[in-house]
């Protein structure tokens, strides 16, 4: 890449990096599959020590979506009652796009840690690619995604794969503001 060509691209990239926000509320309109496909392409180019390529992607259709929304609603019913469970069920069923990423487990603690790190980079690639096209994502790791019932619905083996997240994607109905500590709070120059 030449220096002259890099300037406007890197400015655009920095804006995507800093302005990407977790989206909690989506419009009902679905995202064209071509945008999802091109975001998925970026997943496999995430940095990855030893190129273990530890990620697995599951795109969920309506049957799995319904089953997971009901699993979650059942958990909410137990902890917060019927009204809260109904609200949650309706909210989850309104999520337009559903993707699950899992990561290979390993007996080697360092490898497992580095593989999870690579999966997080892959997840960020996916989110940033979509955000660059105006599509938002919510990464969620709530209790239900760690249950055996969840792995059975999605169809992966919990003994060999761990959940990185459930990712909802769609056109944002609203984008919330966010704040971060200033760089000076955590930046140190070391001689
Ligand atoms: C590993 C991981 C798990 C997350 N799980 C949840 C979650 O379960 N529920 C949720 O509302 N947000 C979840 N988030 C999104 C964060 O809450 C969000 O990134 C944070 O509030 C900062 O907002 P921003 O993404 O708009 O900068 C998760 C993010 C990461 C990286």
C-alpha cells in the first residue's frame, strides 16, 4: 500500500473503529446476505497465533432463533416472573440477524487463551465490516449462551467448543453515545 493512497482510507478506518457502537435496538428490515457474506470473509483474516483458525460460525435461522428466545425467556421467568419473560421473548424475537461464534477448546491453557483472543479479533472484524456499511451489531454473552440447551439448539459440542458470543445484527433503530477514559489515563512511555 502506498503512503499517498493510505491517507483517506486510514481516516475512514479510524472513524469506523472509534464510531462503531453496540446497537441494542434494530429496525425490522433485514440485512442483505451479500453484506453478511463480505463481513464473514473478514473473520478468517483476523490475527491468529500459529494460524490455528479456532473460530466456528453458526448463522441461525428462524427455528433456532425461536428456540433460543424461548430458552432465554424461560430463564427470565424463573428469576423475574411472567411479565418480564414475555417482554424478553418479544424483544429477542424482534432481533433481525443471529450469528453465534464459538472457539475451539484446548488442553493447552496458553493456546486456548490465544485462540480466544484471535476469535475476539475475528468478531471485531465482523462488526467493523458491517458498521462500515451502516449495519450494527450487539455482542452478547448472557447466561443462556453458556447453557447446554443453547449448544444443542445451535448444534455444537460444548466439550470441544466454547461460546465467544451470540451476535445480533441489523440496521440500527438507534445508536447510543459512549464514553471512554482519555488516552493519558492508561498510556505510559517507557524509556
Ligand atoms: C466479550 C463481550 C461480551 C459482551 N456481552 C454483552 C452482553 O451480554 N450484553 C450487552 O448488553 N452488551 C454486551 N457487550 C457489549 C458491551 O456492553 C459494549 O461493547 C460496551 O458497553 C461498550 O459499548 P460500545 O460497544 O458501543 O463501545 C459485550 C461486549 C464484549 C466485548
